[in-house]
């Protein structure tokens, strides 16, 4: 595999870095966003072309691939920013592009690219853990469309999405279908909550929600392959984001070791601290390599190969992310546990990334 970046890649990375430096000041990174501030940042990302990065040109996109998405996710991770980039652009956008008709793509993708519309994918349910295919939410065919009954849990950024892409079990075929549902439609109840890393997620109830035929993406009961592809794309983007988070984590930890003194000398002078920091730097290089592998796997020849490589990357991210976050906290001492200490926010984001879309144990099972 060729991991080298061309001039266009470097220009994209630099542009996102400048955006993050302006929109996410270091002292505010990891803090909860107000809705107004989140909207301003979302509009800024749209103006930079990030929200339509992988979309077709006719839908307002830039037709960029997984490597470009990886570079953007890394920079957003370094700033603990990005909001619903993975949920809306990477996952929902890919699902619409894979399953949607040309008319459906023209209906929703331009809005996602411009930032006027935000989407979320409603996958998981109570008791199913990470097995999204254990969907109990029912889609029953009726004259004029379908009716949805059921509940989805832990939908990332579900309370800010205007469009919900809901995975439901088709009552007729017992297969899985995806329905595009207006978040404000009658019968939809969205309950948002804060996550450990000061972001948002939601539980969503569907009580007799009517969906017209134009809301069904693809053929009834045949959405499994497309959902897996979108989920793998989102997981690969999270792996890339983790690289940025770990990179910033190491920078802040190294700065702390240079400035904090013990026994009249900076902590960086102690050999044990130097060894720990060197181990963290080695782990970062491993994460970078696996994030590249995951990104390049998105366009792999076979779904099985794609899933295997993405799962391998997620295993490393889940294991190393948690270990590196806890180690950085320990190297900061007791203050590393506080919200006032910047390092705690990076550690919490790594913990959440490690759990999203499957933890290490889940993805290890996918490798067998």
C-alpha cells in the first residue's frame, strides 16, 4: 500500500487545520457546544466544502474518497471537533448514495453538503449491544407506504438531525430496510442526552410513523450490504479521528513534562517518563498505519476484505486509545482527572471512540 500524500492531500489537511485553529481554540476543545455555536461551526465546515466531501459533484460534493475523509477526520480529532461529520456526512451520506435512487440523492445530498440538513443513522436497539442486525423495529406495508413501530437507542447526534435513516425489519420479507424519516414527523419522539465526551446522542421512538414510498431507500428487505458499507466507512473515519486525538494527547503530555518540575527538575528529565512518551509515540505510528489501512479498505474488492481490515483497525484503536488516554492522565497526576485539565477531554473522546460501532471484543469476533 502507498501511504504517501500528494499536494492536494496536504492542501486539504492544512485548510482543515486552519479552520480548526480558528473555530476550536485550545482552551475550549472538548467542552459542550451550545446549539448556536454548533450551528456556526457546522456552517463553517459547509463553507469549506467538508460536508459534501465524498458526494458527487451534481449533489454539491467534491467527489473525494476515503483517504481524503481520513485526513479531515484526523484534523477534526486533533481539535476535538467536527460535530456530526461522521454521523451525517460519512455514514448517512454514504447510505443515501448507495441505496437512494437518483431522485432521492438529489433530494437530500445537496442539503447535507450545504449544511442546511443534518442526518443521522438509527442502527442499534435495546439489548442488541453492537449487533445492529438484531432489529426489532417493524416496518409494516400499508396502502401508500409503510408504518414504523419501535425504538432506536444511542443514535449519535440524533437530536440535531432533521433526517433519520432508520434500519427496520420488513414485516413482509423479514429482511432489513432503510427508511428516511423526517425527525419532526408525527409519531417520532427524540430524547437527546449528553455523552461522556460532551457530545450528543439520542433515543428515538417511532409510534405508528407513516413513511411514504419515496422514503424507502432501495429495495425492501435488501439493505444489509449497504448498511454494512456505511458502518465500515464510519468506523474507518473514527479510527482516523482517534489518530488526531492521540497526536494532540502526546503533544499536550510532552508539554506538561517539559514544564512541570519535580525535585527541582522538569519531569521530562526523568528516564521513566521519556520511555513512556516514546512508547506513546510508537503507538501513534501504529494507529496511523492502521487508519490508513482502514481508509483504503473502504474501496476494497470484496465486502469481507473490507470488514476484516476495518475491524482490525478498530481493535487497535479501542485497545490503544483507552490505554494511551489513561497513561496520559497518570503522567499528569491527579489533575489529569479534572475537567479543567485539557488532557481529560482527549482521554474521554478516546474512550467513546473505542466503544462506538463496536468495542475491541466485538471486532475481534469479526476477525474469526
